[in-house]
C-alpha cells in the first residue's frame, strides 16, 4: 500500500460520512430510486451492494468480492475492503455504518475524501437496498472487531454491536428483497446477475469476483470471474461468444491519464458488418454514449483517414466516414472520473465536456503510433473500411434507383400485397404470411377493412451475412420495405409506417421458425424502431384441433391438447370418439379456421416482440444467424428448455 493510500485509509472515518437527506420516500416511491419494482429493480438491489464493494476496489483496498444467492432468494455480498466505518458519527450521534444504511445520501462519496472515484447510485445504494428489503444483516470487520447489526424494512431496534474479534477487514451484507415492494417476483435470474458481475470483473482487471447460486443444493453453480487482462479480455470474450473471427491476433489497447481522470480503450475488428461499442463511466454502463464515445469515434475516423492519406491509399478528395471505419468493430471504452455528469432521461449518457478532448487526443496519438508499428493490422483495418465505403456508395445508388422507380410507377405497392381499405395507420394490420397457400387463405379470411396480407415465398436473404446494398432490389425483402413505407437504414422513418401492427405469421415448424428469425433479424438490423416502438408481433397459430361431434377446441401446445381430449372424454374416460387434427402448416387451414384461430382480435393469440436489452438481442442474432456452428449449437442446447412446448 502506498503512503497516499495509507493516508486515505486513515482519513476514511466517521467524520467523512456526509448526510444530505432522510430516507422517508424510498418505500413510498421505490421506482424513483431503482427504476421499477419489477425484475430490473429487484436485480438492481444486488448491483448497488456490489458497486459499493467495487468502489473499494477502485480505491485500491479490495481484491475479492463474493456474491452468493442463498436459498429463498436471500443474497449475500462480502468483500475484503476496509470495512464501513463504525465509529459514532459526529452529527447523527449513531454509528457511521448505521447512518450509511438508514439515511439517504449518506456515504463516503460526497466530498468527504473517502473515494476519488465511485459508481452506483453515488451514496444512496446501501440505504435504498435496506429500505426495500424485508430484512438486512450487516457485518463489518475493521481489523480488530467484528461489528453486527440487523435491520427490518430499513429500520433497526438495536444499535450496532461487537460480536467478536478479528484481524481481517471487510464488509458482508445479507438481505432479502421485500415481497411487499417487489410484488411481481423476488426470484433472481442467475444469468442476469452473472452478466453484470462478469462485466464488472472485466472493467476492473485483476479483481476476483466469486459468484455462487446455492438455491438448489443438488445443483450449486459457481463462476470465478477474474481477468488480469481487463477490457482486452472483454473484447476477446465478446468475439468468442458471438462466434466472430477477428482480423488481428491481438486486441488494440490504449490508456492514459489527464489529471485525476483515467481512460482506457480496447478494440478489435472482426469479420461481421456490425459495430459494437460499449462505453462505461466509473463502471456504469452508458448505454446512450456521451462525450467519451464521441471523442473515441471522432479520433478513430480521423486516424484511419490520416493513415490512408499518409500511405497514398485514399484517392484525392475521398474520405472515409465514421460508419465505414466502424464496420466490424468491437470496442470497450472505460473512463474513471472524480465526478461523473450523467444526462438523459435514463441517465445513460456521460456529459462531462472535458472528457471528449481528453479521449480524442489519447486515441489519436496512441492509435496512430500503433498503426505505424503494426502495418499489417493497420492495412487490414483500412481495407475493411474501404470495402465498407464501397458498399455504402453502392447502397446509396441502389436507394436512389429504388426511389426513382417508386416515383415513376403509378402503383408502387408490391403486386402480391392485398391491402386493406382503411388508409390511416391507426388500427390497421399487415400480416406477413409464409407461402402463397397460407397467403390465399389469409386473404379470404381477413377483415378487408383493416387487415392487409403480404405473402412471402421461399427463403429470404440472411442480412446478418450481408450489407445494406444487397437489400435494395432483393425480391424477398423489398416487397416488405415497400409495403411498410418506412424505407430502411439511415432513411428509416417510422412516421411513414402504413400499418399500426406488423404481424409475422409463419408455420409452427422448423421452416416457419427460420422465416421468423430471418425477418426479425432484418427488422433488428435495418428497421429497429419497428421493434423498439412495439409494432412487431408474432402470430400464434394453433397446433391442434380437438373435436367430438360438432364440438371443437383449438390447442396451442401438447398440454392444452391433452386437456381438451380429457374434457371431451365420456363419463367412463373413453376418448375413442375424440378426433385430434395436427396442423402441419397454415395452408392446411381453411380461411374460416385461420380467421377464427389466428386473425380474429377477439379469439387470436399474439406475441409482441420487445427489445428490453439491445446488446443481448444483438448477441442472439449474431449467434443464430452467423457463420459459426459451435456458438449456435451451444446457444440452442442451453436454451432448448425455453422452447419445450414447440414441436420443432
């Protein structure tokens, strides 16, 4: 430990716990503090306690964090940091540890000198978690004594007390989320927590996070998350998980300081056509970017253009755009600042003005040096950027041709489209139907006033393996684009959408699932606002028709089929007169059956496609629709249990 750290450790005591306001409103309005009382808010409780331990690591006093999900969804977080100060707070007259857990905006992160850099909710985390827990148990080791205190829904009946002696230091928090607050669920998702903890381990290279799930004694899960390579390994992990082939063996890494501010960037190019930039400020994911991302993007474009000019690889007057140089890029940007200024409704954008020139200068200087020292890697990156520029220009020409063609044609809608008579968007629906046979039934069975039908035939282009220039003129995809009226890519305009709902209606078999995935991949890559605005739906056609005489019911899975068979059995349980018809495809249904089961708003079942986590969706589409077989196989095997009711 350095002399500065020793001084900081000695000065981190009860006098530095700054009190700003009380805790009264947390239980009344929990959404203001954790976003929601659904699954996201529930998991946020764990993040806040872990973030406190991470702050100790950032300060240089914590090397290991243990996170355990215990039976009954109790969570325990332990660290080997300094331990929360337990002395009497000079203003409050109670233990500083009690202050931290019972008073909002109390902590060592408000100018008291306890932390130079911190994440989380900046001091409100511990008290908010306590307020929203049915109970919380706090254990603090200060190198001499073991201190212990219990809380019940944010309150306590006994002051903190010494329960033993120790030479160790650290803090252990054990809590149970309050079902009175989290009425939807109090069950934690292992994968959700694992993703966040892995992220923190990458961002704080060298720290050791041990994550255990002990809810099932016969199937205890454990992950040891420890990455000496930090964000370099983060990039490698993302490529490996998505089955992407890297253009170079090594990850490019640059880092630097500007006063108390620190920035590090790791980047590597791959063989895909999509970019993935993840940025963080004080370990907080800035999903909406900010000044650190702007500085990086600007510098990257500048450096690659300067490299091309310096070595005569760019023609006079030509220039690569940002989208060209970022094709196939995976980058992690992480800044550590004394004070972060977050903007936007979700506080997902970093606003510190000084960060942009700092990051821009750092990347410009160090990346150019790297290119000059590694000409083979530099040339591979430049050639990929040049290829992206060529594709962009080809897409521009194709787009202009498509516009001219549409303008010249008197009827620009697709020939196979059976449009609805209602011309306003409100209440109208476009069914994209697999196959001409099903399309014919859908056209006959629909309500022509507000339901439009667009049949598709054959397998369409897999856009995960194609640039946007190949979409224009594609006979399978362009009818969809034209029917919707929104255009694609940078020209997409949701205000021009011709229908209120876009419904994918495909067979409940392997081919149908493939069609669904191809269409969803297309929407995700080139028309994403359709999904984010909740316009895309999946029709749910039945798998069976169970009948006896003139009575019949439609079943959407095997369990429902068996239930209806039992209902139609006679008094002795005899089912010999019960008929079960298995639908192999939409084309087997009559127009009346298709309307009754799949298109009638009063009786149909539909699933809206939502995009809660764009990064997760990006990963899934890359794995499922990419070239690599191994990641796709692993994903399907891991998630097969979620599709156990599908006969595919």
